[in-house]
């Protein structure tokens, strides 16, 4: 690891270059080995990337694993005939830690060696260019199209051989085993949710009995689980995957059944029934819901969705309606919704003469009936708890207001401002005293009386 070491001459008497002796001496450009050296151990010069030349003395008998790996500046090396043992990746390889394989042959690297020597055998085995001392050379292997020297079967791997056109070096590659060929109809154990299955049969080639795993279905998903009501039938797509992430095929591996209708608000169940190599069934649900804020019409009025179960009266559908009744509930998309409120400004300046508020209404919004100059009679349901500010402001002909509710808790400023000067506000006998306090000073004239029903 002496990164600044540039050159060195080893003294006479040195017989072996120890393992890792000059490992990663990246600046080492030249080294002189004495005649008495007989072995160069593993990784001795590995990573000496500046080493451009080295003379291996006659008498060296072994070169260890990766001895010269990573010597990227070394274009060639002469190996004497005395060398009879060369380790793995010893010559002509670069080490690349993040690649596969980690060792790769250095381009244009040449081994100079004796004909029939261990170095020549190493070069041929590893596909590295070499040149004999006699002049026979192979600077770069050029292979033919290859020949199958051993056919692959279901029992054993095969072999493919490629021969260099220049030097005759033969490179061999393994051919993977082929699949078994089962005769007859294989026995099937069907897979199910949480349980693998398999097919078992006997190979007609090798006679071996084998089992192919049928992986258990793991996930059943719908493309969409919530739809906004639009009056149309909804049909979510189904995807089924096994525990290995493979997608199963509809009609081959499973069937899907949908309930009838699927148009109205509500929950619906989709059933997946497995078939073929699979068994069992799975039920998945989706829902059609009314989107909050949706406005629809029912009877003479418009309504606005407040929640999954409640709406507010939001205005008139028929502008000429003279008498309106706000019901306890209305139906939208096949679902019943309680009419829980009358929205702010819902019937502002409408031409209505009479209104009856249903028993589900708890809140009458601000300015709800403001300016209804033709309104003469208003009946408020049994559960009204709040009357918003200016709710009946300017209803100058409003002469009778009946409050059936025993739950009224508040009335906003100006709630009855400008109603008929001699109007009567009728209240339950038991609540008369309390309501006189709640309704006091809400804009009505001094002659307006609060009396029992």
C-alpha cells in the first residue's frame, strides 16, 4: 500500500515474493527481481496500476492467485518455461468490485511463453492472447459459431464449444438443462388463498417424477372502490396476483360475478370464483356514494348533500310554487336522506305564500326566507334547534309562525325583523316562557305576540 513507491531493486538472496508484498503500490512503475526468485505469491503485485514492465527470471516455478491482477499498465509479460503453476486470475485480469464477474480480462494484454508451457495453457484456458517465444502468436481470439459438443437434457447440462480461428484455443460454455416432458395428464393439487398447489407427472425422457408449483393467489384488488353517484351502472376491473407477483388470467384462472343494478347509492359485492388450477372464492366490496355538496331536485325543491345520510333544503325548483313542504326525508340515488337543515339564503326572495318545515330539520339557516314578501304562514317542525340571523327578515305579510319544536335553543339577530306588525308566534305551552326569552328582541315589532299553540 506504499502509494508513493515508484521503483525498487530487490537484493540477491531473495527467493520468494511474499503474498500481498506490493499490494496497491499504485505508483510502482518498475521493479527488478533477482535471479534466485522461485515463487511469486498471491496478490504480490495486485493493484500496481503503474507497473508497465517486469522481467520474470528463469527459475520461477509458481505464480499465485491474482499475483498481477489490476496491473492495468502492463501490456505484456514473459513467463519462463520453468513456471509450472499459475493461479486463478494471476495474469491479464483487472479487478472491478461492482461488476459481475468481479474480474475482467484486460484488453490487448499478451502473455509471452514457451510452446506447450503452463503459461500457454493458462492463456488458452482464460481466453487471453499469447505469443510463443518461437513466434507463434494469437493477438486476439476470433471464435467460430460454435458446436454443440453435448446436448442438454432434463437430467444434465449440455456443452457448447467455440474454437479460435487463429490459435485453435477452445472456449466452452454450459447449456442449461431443458424442462421435463411429462406424459399423460399430470395430477393437480389446486392452489387457494394461503395455500400453494402443484402439478405432478412423470417425465417421458428421464422417467423422473416432478412437481411444478402453482403459487397461491395472494391479492384480489378492484380498480376502484368508491364511485360518485351518476345514475350509471359501475363495473370495477378485477386484478388477481399470486404470491410471486404473477397476474392470473380471468376466465382461465377465475371468473368474476357482479351484482345486478350497481347504479344506486350503496355497497356492492363482487365475487371472484377460482377455477382451473385454483379453487375457492373471494368477495370484494365497492360503494357508490353521493359526493358532498351535490345538489339535486326532489318535488318542488332543491337539496344539497351534507353527509352520507343528511341533506339541506337549498332552494326552489319551481319558482312559481306558492306552498312548499320540506319533508322529513328525500330519496336520491335510491337512498333516503334526512332533511336536516334549510341552507343559508335557500328561499331568499321566493314568491311562496306558505311553508311547512319537516320534523327532521334542526337548523334554519341565516337569511333562509329573507325577503319572501308574499309569505303569510310558516310552520316549523318538532326538532328545530336553531333559527339563523335574519331568517325571516322582510317577510312583511308573515302573520303566523308556528314553532312545534320543544328543542329550540337559539334565534339569531333580526330573525323576525320586518314581519307583520300584528303577527303571532305560537309555541308549545311548556316552552312558552323559555321561548319568549329566546325570541325577545329578534327584530319583530312590539305588537307581535308570542302565544301558546
